[in-house]
């Protein structure tokens, strides 16, 4: 089974600006989700969808796929998660390969395990 792990990390938080790149313990919040995904052997690739270049830079240091910055219409307070996920999945399957499943991980749940 081919699983794509998708981590959604918008840059425009109003309640906690910059939260996805803020340190939690010894690493940025987004890296907790990346590390959990790396512990799942069935995941073929980890992809980040973000509209923020500094979040993208943090994610890239871990070796995950950050192919582009998310379009502005998918980075608003009212953008639906499903629309962002479909955007990323459509790109992945057209540019890389088909997958059997999509695993959605949100950086705001950092204490999950593989």
C-alpha cells in the first residue's frame, strides 16, 4: 500500500502567529509531525502544504517534499481542509505517482506517535 503523508501548515494564524515554526521543546512544531510520519514504514513520502516560505524552509531541512507554496485562495481562514488536501493530492498524483491512501497530519497535534 502506498501512503502519502500530508502535513498542512498555514502561516496565517491569528491567535498564535508563526505557531508552526515556533519551538516546542527542542524543535519547531511542524517537525514533531514530520518525525511521527517518518516512523511509519508504510508512508512512501511526506509532503508539506504551506503558504509560508519560512515554514517551507524549516520543513525542507528535514528532507520532506515541499514542492510549492500553497495558492493564496487555499490559505485563508475560510479555506476548507478537504480543498487543500485535494489540491495537494491532485498535484502529487499528476507529478509523482498514484497513492492508495492519504494520511493527513496537522502540526497542532504534536504528541502523536508513529
